[in-house]
C-alpha cells in the first residue's frame, strides 16, 4: 500500500511538472521552467525512495534531490522578485 501511495504522489509531481512546462512554453517565463525542473526532481526523489529499500531513510542520498528541488524553487522566486523590482 505504501508503494502505491508513493507512486500516486510521484504521478502528482510529474503532472505538476508537465503543467508548469505547458505554461512555460506558452508564456516564456523562466519561473515556470524552474518550477517544472523542481517538480521533476521531486518526482525522481519520490520514485527512487519508493523503489530502493533503505535501512535508514534519513541517511539516504536520495533526499538530496528533494533539497535541490526546494532550493531551485526558492532561487526561482527570489530571482523573479529581484527582476520585478528592477523593472
């Protein structure tokens, strides 16, 4: 059951990434591309965490993908706000 739910979460992340990619192609706004990349990292994190059996999850290298995804989101938002203030 846990693997099924992890797959459903990964599918939700993937759909979110595709959603943001569609808006990036329509508008050309880089923030949407950054969000799509971040959600792809979150998809990879969730998929690998579900498929690989870790002894202790908190020591796993896979969660660095999640950290990278969240850092990407923060960086994109800050860059967008700096660009907006200068305009």
